[in-house]
C-alpha cells in the first residue's frame, strides 16, 4: 500500500446493511421512521414486538460498526507464523505444491481460463472454484498461533459485523507479512483469469480475518454477501462435522436463477467466489471450524459503485485499507477496467 494513495471507506458503512445479530437480519438505517417502514414487518416476524425490543434494536443499530466492514484495529506485533514468510529457507513452503503449480500456470504467457479450470474443481454455473492452498503443517501452526492470541489479553476486535468469534489478521500484523504478498503474488494471477469483470487483475486491497465456529460460540453464519469483489475462504481445520458453505444467487444478477449449492469445507483447501454471491454457513454439529477469509477489493471497480449501497461511494477517511476505495474525499475518480468475462 502506498502512502500517497490512501484507502478510504464509503459512508454507507454506518447506515446500509447493518447486521442486527439478535434478529439475524440486515437493515438499512436512516432514522427510526424509515427503519419501522422498511423493516417493521420482518422485525416483528422475528420477535421484535414490544417498545422495549424496538428501543434495544435502535441502540444496536445506532451503535456503529455496521455494513460488511467491521472495525479495523492496529497491529500488535510479533508472530511465529511470520517466520514462514521471512525465513529464506521457508519461502513458499507454507503453500501447497499443487497451488504453486496453479500459480505457475496462471503466470505463464499462454494461460487461459479453460486451462486454469482443468487444474481446479469448479462450479461453473456459480463461478466458484476450489483449489488446494496451504500445507497441513501450516494450517496447524496458524491455528495454534491464533489460539495463543485468542487466549492472550491483547486487545481484539470482532472479525466482522456478523461473526462474533475469530481474529482480524491486521491486529496480528499479518497484512504486510502474509496477506498482501499472498494476494499480490499468488492469488492475483488466478483471479485475473477467473474474474476479469470484477477487477480480478487489479485486486489492490483486502480485509482478512479468521472465523471460528464451535458448539459454545457461533455455530453458523446467516446468509449475506461480502464487502468484496472476490473472496477467498480457506478451511484451516480443526476437526468438525457439518458446517457446509451454501450459495444462492448472485446479488447483481438481473435474471437470477435461484439454484442452491452446498459445498463442503476441506482442510487446507480454499474456495474462490464472487463477493456479491449470496452465501452463508450451515451449523457445525461437532468440533471447531476455523477458516481464513480474505475479502479482496478492486478500487477500480468499487470507486464506480459501492457494492454495499449500490451508489457512487460517499468517501470518508479510514485506517489501513479502509473499505478499499481510493480517490479524493470530494470525488471517487472513475478508472477503467476490462469488463469481459468468459464464464
Ligand atoms: O464460515 C464460512 O465458511 C463463511 C464465512 C463468510 O462467508 C464470511 O466471513 O464472509
Ligand atoms: Fe461471506
């Protein structure tokens, strides 16, 4: 990330797509009247009936931290997983050899989509792709480290507005050492072929976190779309049963064909999908499920239209990568991008 080109957020973060955990519902909030008018019925059906229920709801909605964003914290330093990235002998060793083979193919001069799809398991009608990403040893080391962090008394933010348990990786200082190189050097050649229409060749920022599900914590995740152009979701283990990921329709599809698809998580493997694809996670039945989620953003795409409010972004200052917008605060500069997609 260059200091000369700070990343920004869209003001809609505070008013659009605010997730109300207790009723499992995303709402838009301008003022109380609009909230009652637009969501009164859905809220009543979910049990928000008394004036006290409504007052508590209002408190939740106006307390900030809405949207798909979630708070971004500061870095807190040293971690052993970084050893994997710094140590000259360990270069690339955290990545599955099959993943490196795919990256090699995608960076070759004649690479094309069909060639890439031959290396991966894909669901072409949904434009979802499964691929091996990490080694077993790395997944184990990563989860161990996250557990150490979880048990420490270091300050922690929630991974996003929907998941209550997990870790924001920038809080561990892992953006620079781990996720940025992973996105720029390894993932971008792949996403350039898979999602050219979504800025797959110019994913220039991200929000990365690990989500955790267990029987006494979050069991599942409601249906939603991500604040991302492209999402990578890698299963890190540990041991669990059930907890499949499911997909419905694509948010921006003008003629949506509601075809439900359920996909199993396999430790060390990742799923690449469009951020705007509506999805959720089914409850686990036993064990603990940890997944690395990387919401990858293309400023060239989102500067034109904020994916959360579907309007030209109203830019506001932000920390770190913000929500991946760039430009001046008065105006989000439009950029051009190759909009042709082959699947
Ligand atoms: O738990 C999962 O596999 C999905 C998580 C997810 O969709 C998200 O955090 O955006
Ligand atoms: Fe998601």
